[in-house]
């Protein structure tokens, strides 16, 4: 009887396996490519916006430096430090490689500082002017730095002529950085630097 009851026991239906989603290697590769393209485009758009913002900030700093230099014949270390410290952000926004682009721009900036330091010692430029020009060299390629120095020199020469003419036409009325009149006129070279950079 046990054998008969065992034979009559109902059979259970076989378990149905869960549905499987078949994905080919080609579809996965295509999806990864699309995601990479979207991410790359997003980074490019962000960098483009950041570059514009940084260049606008730099232009504002240069205008402020020129105005202050005309009024006080000095350019503060804060302004110069701001220009120098913003340069790495500009490098990043432009995707500049550390070697050789960034290293070359740093080397040129050091060279610009060394050369213009001579003009400081002979009294042609102020210390703030030298620092500002060197900080700006961090933003420019070698060719752009050369162009900047040429335009700066031409603008500086023209500015010097204008100041000397004004000093001769109105002797005793033009004040120097100490607020005194007379003596050798001082040149607000920050104006020439701003013209060369802009």
C-alpha cells in the first residue's frame, strides 16, 4: 500500500527559471562610449565657461591696478598675488599639460622677472610693476609673452613722453608717490602693463 500511495502522489511542476536579459559586448561598449562622450562634452563646456570668467576677472584686476597706479604710483602685492594665484586655474581650464607647457610658462615668468628687475634697479619701473608683469607671463604662451612685452614697452614709452610733456607744461603741479611736487616725474607703468596684457 505504501508503494501504491507513493506512485499516486502528484508530481510538482518544474521550477521556471527567471528571465534573463541578453546583452552583447557591442551594446555595452556603445553605452560606455556614449557616456564618455557626454562626460567629455560636459567638462569642455565647464572649462570654456571657467576660462571666460578667469579672463574677465584678470581684465578687471588689470584695470583696477592701472587706476591705482595712476593715483598712487604703486601696485599692491595683493593684486599681483591674485594674478599669479589665478594662473593655475587658467591652466586647468585650458587643459595645459604640466610638461612642457606649464613648466615653460613658469620658466618664462621667472625670466621676465629677472630681466625687468634690472629696470627696477635703474629706476625705470617700480617693484609692483615688475611683479605684475612676471605674474602675467604665467598666463601667456611664449609667443604671447613676447607680444605682451613689446606692446608694454611701446605703451610705456608713449606714456613716458606724455608724462614728461605734462610735467614741463605744468611744472610744480604734478605730484609724485610721496605727494610732493617738482623733481623727477614718476611714470604709472601699470597703465602700460595693462595695455600690453589687454
